[in-house]
């Protein structure tokens, strides 16, 4: 029988009990299993407020990555809890299969059509980003079958891309360590370098008649906040149109104000055929994602479909999650958080540049909106890396000083990445910069 935990203010025994229960019963996502078993959970968080998280011991930390790039409006927004409670008291859940519907899903779909660029006007709801991208892949393959071209099934993505951990999403991810985890990857997924020439060469080698879609994040987040080459997406979109290939924008991280515009593709002047969203749609207050399709694709589905659309999740269009998303979007708009993301992102990048000037081990710094990265190098002139990546020790030093962020060391990277909540202010940005500066100094002093 599970041990009962006292929910009052934690005693030492309560904390130790929680640690043991965590180690015994909780298999953590994307975590080192042995470290968990040896040390227990790094933090047990109990509350959040604005850009801050507080753990069970009362320690307060800046959430410099918006948890998983998703808490866009910040922690502790009681308005979302109130909306969820109201919706649960009326209609917590009902299915949207068999054309059943409800007001929150209808209203949210209409709102998304209003804020997305171009003719992206029809939404299929999911529970998160991985499901959104898996849905997009199934959808494009189904679409080409309806169009009488079933051989168009190959999905092309970029190296260093990240698209999630479901079967198709992992298969599309261009970061090798994620694919190495499993031996059951889906076939017909391919990866190209981030140049139009590489994509053209792939099309020539494989044949446009075999390629269903190209997918890319506007900015590669998990890969290290990697910006696209100049005019890259305009050229890629043109190549897709020339070759009858659908363009999928993975906006799971970059959507809902993260880059200083509503969606990342708006920074690059293109409209995709399909857009995957999640994370910032609810700021993490409920699990929700979606796939948004163009009017042309929707009309073709209407004209060519016969019978059931044989794809759906139990929680597609979850009423409580949709109600939370509507309130979240309202807050983003009413509080000017997209403009704040742009302005505070510029302040954050200015701070990164000061750090770059001060530290000889800081190479390139970059950012767009409230997504940013700092490269760690042994030699600024050549860009040569340290033999052992320094990012993990800098992250550890930041944690000691009250800042959560991430270090990326995949495939030879040594990069610090940041994405604080969109409601961060200038004073809080400066506090982040000060901690990063101190953490780099401390980690650098330990290099032999």
C-alpha cells in the first residue's frame, strides 16, 4: 500500500519520504536514471509565481527556460485555474469523435484561425507537440493518397532538428542521440543540411514524386537555438512549391509570442501549408496541441474524402484544455506579452553581448525574442571547443545562484540556452545576466 504523505508544511521526514517514493515509483522523462537513483530528484517544486519557481525547502529560482519552453505567461496565474474550474464544473470532458462538438473547441479553433498567418484556418487538436507532429505526418501521407499519389510519403527534416518523442516525431528528429535511443524508428524519414542546395540535391536524388513534406522549426530550439541562414525559408518554400511538396512549420516552441511575433514563421516572411503547435498555446497550464492546415488542404480533404477520417485522440479538443488556451491567449494579447518578448529579448541579447565581451570562452551569442543562446569555446578565433564540454558545469553553477537553464552538448555542441517567460521585466533580465556572468566565471576557474 502506498505511503500517505502529510500535505502540511513538509518536515524532514516528509521530504525524505518523497525522495524515496520518487526513486522507487517515478520514471522521469529525459533524465539520467542512475543519477535519480543515487541522488533522488534535483528539486521538488511546490509553487510558482511569475518567472520564479519555489522548491519544497523554500528555495526560489528563476525559470530561465519557461520550464520546457512553454510557460509563456509565467507561473501562478490564478485566472487560468479559475477558468479550468468553471469549465470542469460545467463540462470537464466530452468526445469530439463522430462530429460531436462543444463551445471551447469551436471558439479556440476560430481564434487560432484568426491569429495564424495566411490561410491557415482549420485546426485538428492533440494533447501536445509530439502528437501534433505525428498527426502532421499521417495527415500529409493521407492527403497524397487522396490525391492519387500514395508514393509521396517521404518526410524530410533538417539535421539538428527536434520534433518530439512519439514514433514519427522521433523519426523526424535530426539530432542523432534521440534516434539512437530506440531501434523501432519509422521508415521514410530523411535529414538534410540547412542549405537550399542540400534540399534540392535530395529531391533530385529521391524524386519529388516520392516526397510528401518538408518539416522545420523556424528556430531550432533543442538543437541549441540555431537561427536559419538568411532567406533560407523563402528559398525552401519556393522549392517546395516548385516540386509539389508540403511545408510543415513546427511551431511547438516558437509559437504564441516566443520569438517576438505570434509565430516564428512571421519572422521569415512565409506561410506554411501546415503548422504544428503546442506548449505556449496553454502556457503549460493544460496539455494541448494542434495541427493547423491551409484552406486548400482542408478543401481537398472535404472534396476527396469518403467515409471516416480515421485519426483521433481521446483528448482531441479537450474542453477544459481549450478553455484554458482561450484564457491564455487573451492574457498574451491583453498584457502585450508578444511586444514584451521582443523588447526583453533585445535586452537579453544585449546582456549576452556584454558577457561575450568580458569572457574569452564565450563565442557566438544569438537570440530572437525570448529565445537565446551562448556558445562556449576554448578559442574564440577558431571556434574550437573544450575537450570536455563546459556547459553542464555552467548550468550547475547557475543553479547554485538561483537560475534554471539548459546546456546543449549534442553532436559536439557546448551551448547554453535560455527562454524565460514572456512576462519577464528588465530588472529580472539583468538578474539573469548577472547570474550567468558569475556562473561562467566560476566554471571557468575550474578548467584545468
